[in-house]
C-alpha cells in the first residue's frame, strides 16, 4: 500500500493578494496599450495635383493631429486609363473595394467594384465597371508624360526630406 503526503502552502496562485496583483497588471497593460493608439487625424485640406496638360493626376491631402499640432501631407496618385485606341480618357483612384473612375478634370464619373466571386471563371477580370456619362471632357492630344518624384514633390509644394 502507498502512502501519500499532502502539503498545503499558505500562499497560492489562487489567493486573494495574488489575484489582485495579476488583475492590476492586466488592467495596467490594457490601459497602456489603449493609450498608444488614440491618435486622431483630421482632414485640413484637399488639393488636386495637375500635370502640364491641366489633367488632375492625383490629390494632396493635409491631415492634422490637433492635440499635438502635428501635420502630415498624404499624396495619392491616380493611374491613367486608356480606351481601346490608346487615347487617355481618365484616371483611376484606388479605394477600398475597388476603383473610383475620374475624368481628365478630376470629377468622379464611375466606379469599378472588385468582385472575387467571378475570378474562378474569368481570372483576368478586373471587376464590374459602372460609368455615368456626363458632358465629355476636353479631348487629350497626347498621353500623359512620365513624371519624376522630384516633379511631384515640387507640384505638391512639399520640401524634400533629406536624411
């Protein structure tokens, strides 16, 4: 026959002081983590970026963290959209869930939704495109020239950041 010796310690993990310490540590870490993620950016201004031909090729958005007084500029460049003949007809702005279609003046003329359900049948599909036709924009004589980063920084009115 086997004899067992049971020993009970006075302070265990389940004691009231230990539970209080663990609970306090968890609440402290939660408060610390939530305090780090409370930055709220508010939009101050939105300016269109135009190329030499006068086409809107992007936009500059200025954001402000009003508590700290910190400001940032966010640039969004649009992709050119060509028709079947290779003529520039507008630009595409990438947004969540698809693409906003814009004419040469920067007005929204349509949307392309990304639908992943049809990708199995047609893997080259870019999604469902809906275009609302309005008065046509001025015809483009040539395709948009290639723009360098230095030209975009000057166009947006930003000072170059030298490291």
